[in-house]
C-alpha cells in the first residue's frame, strides 16, 4: 500500500476513535471512552508509527536539529505519514484523557462539546482549555 493509501486508512481509524469517544461520553459508557477510544485505537496507531519509524526514518533526509532539517524530513511521504499518525494517536489519547479528567475532577460534561473538537483539530489547545477549566473550578471551590 502507498503512503497516501495508509494516510486514508489511519485518518478513518482515528475518526472512528473520535466517534467512539463521543458516543462513550454521551452514553456514559466509560469502557468506550477508556478502553476503545482511549487505549486500543491509539495503541494500534502507535504500533503503525513504530513500524514507519523503523523502516523509513533512517533513510529520510533531514533531522530534528534545525527547522530547515525538520522541513526536509517531512518531504518524504513516509516520514510525513509517520508524523501525521503521531498526531492522530496523541490527539485521540489526549481527548480520552480529557474526557476522563472531566469526570474525575467532578466537572460537568457539557464543556466536552467544545474541548473534544478543539483537541481533535488543535490538540494542545484543547488540552490547554481543559487545564484552564480545571484551574477555574479549583479557584471557585477555594473561594467558597
């Protein structure tokens, strides 16, 4: 299979994970959130990442020492695919962690309507928003 073909496969797998995560949150089925979307799918994507790194990174031009070398590194379709699925795995993992954290902190579920899409599209921004919500909650509790 080509890098473009695998790109489509992993995008669909990650999207399935996000849908399963949303269903798990909406239905309060923690096993969907934690086991399927939060573990199995990110682990499967991470295993593919490992395979791509082992077989394709050594031959890719560029490196991580300068911005210019990072740009060169991702001119290889296989290295770019590895970089992309790195994002897919970690963003989904963080989405599940955020959903679990909202419940664990005793926070309402409704902010997940905003947090999950933010994490899906802009991973660290979703995580930052989650941490800001947690901090606000703790400040409100301390003031009471």
